């Protein structure tokens, strides 16, 4: 996800930062100020040694974070853990600087292996990690990701499939055969970069 964070960003908030593996790398590679929010206590304690400030608390309006401050707010495999990710994005917008953006990675429910389990094996069993993580409260496809950000009055500037698992000739053949209908199914996740819509566009809507 590092290439999706604009080089110009200097103040970054990493929601669900874990032990700050991602945000700590940003801190090492770029001249940035990085804050994190993390629910897991032990992970947050590790993160405190890697980035500038860490909150061991749920992300939401109750958390004392500065408004209009961050150039980037990251949600790496996090939004699917919220019951209402739309309200999370709307709150995050209030914390962004005027030209700030949201950077997120979101699991792809239409991932090929997942569809095989559901359609062929007739199984939708929740597990401890991955797309069917039992902690996921929401599921997303490429189109529903676009809808999520649109309903939060954010304009998606970039969306790309990441962690491609299928590059074989067989997959390419079936993708051509279905006129590209399964092209999105090769990706484990989608990476998204989005900004607040201009007020005039929001009013027109």
C-alpha cells in the first residue's frame, strides 16, 4: 500500500495500525508525522516505539483527534470490521486537511477461491483470517466499494486490484471467454484513494 500514499503527505493517521508495521515503514522512508489508532493493547504498545503517537481506543468522534489536520488517513483492511463504514468515512473526512485523502485496502469478496467455496462447495464458513474472517462485519466487491465512498460523499480517484493470485493462461482464457467478467476475481483486495467531493457536486447530488 505504500505507493498509494502520496509523496507530498506529511501528516498521516493509520487507523487499525496494529504494531505499526506499515506506518512504521512510512516513518522510516519519508519525513512524516504518523499517528495510529489501535484496539489491540499489546500491538499498540509496540506501535508506540515506531510512530509518533498511538491511541489505544476505538476510532470515532469520541476520540480526541484534530480536525482538518491529516494529509492522509489509512484504513488498511479495516473498513470491513466496522458495522457502519460509511459513517466512519464521513467522520474521517472531518479530520482531513483540505486536500487530504483516504487510502484504504479492502478485501475482495469476489476473489476466485472465495467464489469457488461458495458456489461449488456451497460453503460460506467463517474462519480466523482472510476474506471470510469471522471479525468482518461487512463484505465488499469493486462496485460496492465505489458505492460506499460515493454515499460518504467522497470521490474515488484511484482504485486498483492488489495481491493478484491468478496470472495463468487458463485464467486468462476464461477471462476472455467471459468478456472480462471475472477479471476482478484474481485480486485478494482493492486499493482505494479517495478525496472529499467538492461542495458544489455534493449539493447537486
